[in-house]
C-alpha cells in the first residue's frame, strides 16, 4: 500500500524538491501551499519528471487555523493514514524601520509564517497519523547564529526546536518520530525573494567548507531519510545541513 506523505510549502524550492523525492518512491504525496496556480505548476513539473507520480494539491494558508479542518477533511477523503508530514512552509518577513511598531509587526509575521504554519499542520494531522509515522519541521541556520536584519526569523525557527522535543516525547509512545532540519544557504528557493544580492550570495558560499551552496534536492534527501524505515530511530533531533558553514554543536 502506498504511503501518504503531506508536504507544506510545496509549490517551490525545498518543499517542491521534497514532494518530488517522495513521488520518486511511489508514495502518494499531498502538496500544500497558498497559491493555487503555483501549486498546480509544481504538481505538473513533478508529474512530468516522475512517470506515474501520485500527487494531489490542496491550496491552503497553513498560518490560518481554519485550514486545519480543511486539511483533515481532505486527508480523510483519501482513506489513508498520514505516514509522513514534512512542514516546509516559511518565509523571511521584510525588515523595515527600527520603530517599535515595525519591529513588532516583523516578529509577529515571522512567528506566524514559520511557527504557526507548522503547529497548525501538526496538530491538525496528529490524530490522522499512522503509528510509526514521521514528522519533519524546518528550522534554519539562523536559529543558531541569528538572521541579520530580520531578528524575528531566527528566533521563530529556534522556537521550533522546543516544539520538536515536546512532540517527540508526546508522540514517541506511538512510534512517531519528530525531527527538524536546519539548512544553511540553499540556492533556488524563494526564501529571500529579490533581497539577496550577488555579493551576499558569494559570501554565503565562501562560508561553507565545501565551497558551494546547498541545493533543494540535498535537503529533500535528508527529509526523505527521516521519513524512511532506516531513519525511524532518529527522533527529537535538530539536524544541521549547511555544507560546513556552521559546525555542529
């Protein structure tokens, strides 16, 4: 029987690469993102590159609590338990002026788009997950060393670490593993929008021990492993994958 894998933030970048990796394994993959058109294009790309891919799309804003019920209803309609939930949704909010109201707005947006998108998806789907399933959240290197001008982003990602440990303990009795992946700089994503200059990109690459940026497929492979049988004993971990730009601690 096919596994059902749910991937949020699946319309581009790491999320799309992750959905493709599971489709290559003949899993049934539910792609979730906010923008219906981009989501449809992502599904078409996966179907064209993976013959026989079993993918479905569901346009939802996972920062909206009402989306949990819509997601539950869709999953129930498949008749399958959720074997894997990979929460890739997230964004870096623009950092504006340094007045208090602007800073507060930035932090709220960072928390809503990087923490609540995961919390709503997880809490909505935990009752529908198969025992022995897997949950993977997405942190960032910014959780370890800060996020430059957008202070709220790194702090929001760090908040997920505590959530991972709490969930791992809570769900361990069901054999459900819970981990987070903390990538460094990954090229080919929408995370920075148009805000990453060529000089900044060059600096980020030079910081790595391997001398290259990450690729969405690099990160997707780790997410796939954590949702596989060989990865089933890995839980309550924050796994860094950054080419050596920040050494493990």
